[in-house]
């Protein structure tokens, strides 16, 4: 039996730390430390994003991920893997602030409402996590889509076979040229596809994370604690075992990896279409639309072209998910109000 510290049930066999919700967070520390921590994580994972983007917009013949990595390194140098990073980093802070605020507020509100409606704790947690993921994704895209458009244009401009005719001198120059040529629409190109990509991706990710974590604790958590602490069947039933922090982090990381892989697979075609739309120029044959983008992809490589770059994206999302969630849980522990510390 798995319970949390704030349960009113009889003493459980395995007692997990209570979740730190929105009300228990010191908001100033939460946003300040979050900006620093997630900026560092983004810097570490950025090369895989560049590689994924290059593969999604590549023209025939299509290189493998390994070959593309070698070619970028040899022809453009290691700094090519950080092209557009300054622009991306500038948008990370406000986008993450919106994301985390919407996530925690929605999770707290929907979770409470779901329990009031009589849902079981696992179901209420999964529903709240899915709703929070959708809410957070939509809120963040108002900031992130223009940043995504600019940074992705910078990512691919070193590739001689990409779909953009412009050459940009940094993020501000790209922002100005896109705005002058396409207006606000150019900066928000692919906004609808971004919502269609990230909303279900976040819903799948957070729901999968919640369910995976509970499944892991139900399946092996108790036995792990029994092995670690020597609990026997003959021991008192009201004996309370509290897993140490390393065990909690290991379970969170494993759950995040499973959730990240599932979300990457489910939303890969949508992400490929979104990326293509955001880097193509209007002059390539008329207005960039979802239909034209899909038709171009299928003509180039069949429906399998929609999954080009799946390997790097799978690795990126799995590693990112594991890193992000352990960082996020660590951030919440650091930001817990001192009187509850």
C-alpha cells in the first residue's frame, strides 16, 4: 500500500513524501531558481534540438542522424550545434514562467475538483496532470512560438539545402526580417500546429508520468524498501517505511523517461509538420499551409517522412524529460516555504 504523508488513512507500509503544491511554494524563489536551472538544462540539450530540426527539413537524399552530426561538425564546426541558442535562451525565462504557473495552478485546481467528484486518487492525479499539461503548453506557446520560429531559422541557415532564402545575423536581425517580410503572421506561423503538437504531447507526458510513477511504486517500491530495510512479512502491519531521497529521484527519473518516450512517438508527425511550416519561406510556391506541408513531406519520402528525426527527438525528449523532471522536483523542494521545509 502506497500513501503520502498527508493521508488520514491508517499507517501505511510505504509512505511517500507529500507533493509540494502551488500553495506551498515560495513563488520568488520558484521563478528565480527555475530560470537558472532550466537555462542550464536547455544549454545541455540544445544540440539534439538542432540535429532534430536539421533532419526534419532536410532534402533528399536524407542523411542518417549519425551522418548529419558528422557533417555539421565537419563543415560548420561545433558552434553550429548552438546556432540560435541565445534567442532560444531569451525566450526560455518568460515561457517557462508561464508554463510552470499554468501547470501548478491547473494541477492544484483540477486535482481538487476531481477528488471532490469522487474520483480515485490515481485517476484524479492523471486527469489533473493531463489538464495541467494542456494548460501549460497553450500558455507557453504565446511566447515560445515566435522564439521557436526565429531560433529554428537560425538553426537551419547553415545548411545549404534548407528551405529558407534569408541569411540572418543573429536573432534580432532574423526577428526584424521575418516581421518585415511576413508581418506578425510570420512570427506566429505554425502556432496552431504548435498547440496541436505540444498540448497533446504535454497531456500524454504528464498523465503518463503520473501513472508510471504510481505503477512503479505499486510494483517495485514496496519490495525495494523491503530489500533495503529488511522488512519481513512477520513485521507489524503498521510499520511505516519512508524511501530515501535517492530512491524517490530514481523512480521519478524512470517515470519521466517512460513518459518522454511515449510523448515523442505519439506527437512526432505533428512536430515534423510544425517545424517544416516554421522554416519555409512564402516565396517557395505560395502561402505555407498544413496541407502543402504534408503533401511536400509525403512526396519526398512517403508517410515515413513524418517520422524523420524520431531518433534524436526520442533521445532528446527522454533525456530532457528525465533531466527536467528531476530538476523540477528539486526546484520545488528548494522553493518550499521555509516554515514547511
